[in-house]
């Protein structure tokens, strides 16, 4: 399944592929429990899981804009750099971190500085 030229995987399919490969998901724990368990994320990608369970993969170093915006339940940064998440409240997501906050995401781009 594709969404605007970005590969989108169903969270169950992604988890099955990773389990078959014997890989473990990356990310940090959060005090808040997301409504949907976060899916594992491939190394070298920023992974955005939406409310419906679909996973949007953004390759390391690339920017993406989302129209319509994505309602995310989990964003995992498995890249080598900080990513700016342009959302209802924009923020920087460090390499190796996971954000489990439900939010509207308008775009993502590499770099620590987010537009105001």
C-alpha cells in the first residue's frame, strides 16, 4: 500500500516481518500508554504510526510533507540524526527516541531547529 509515494505498511505486517527476521524494535519507553502499541521501526527510517495502524516510513535524511496531515500515535526515530516534527506542537525528536503522543503531523525534516 502506498501513500503519496511513501511506503506504508500495516503495523501487523511490519511486526511479522521483523519477528521473522529476529529483530527487536527500537525506541525509548514513555510514561503514557499509546492507544495503539507502537510498531517496530527499521534502522535508517523515521517511522510514523497513525491511528489506523498504518506505518509511514521516511528514509534517513529525507523530508516529507503530509496532505492531509497524519494523526500519529507513535513516532520512532531510527535514523542517525535529530528530526523536526512539524505538528500541532512542533518538536525535535532525537535519534533513537520514540514519541507516543497522539498528535496531528504536517511534516518531518532532518535538523534540530523547527519552524515556528
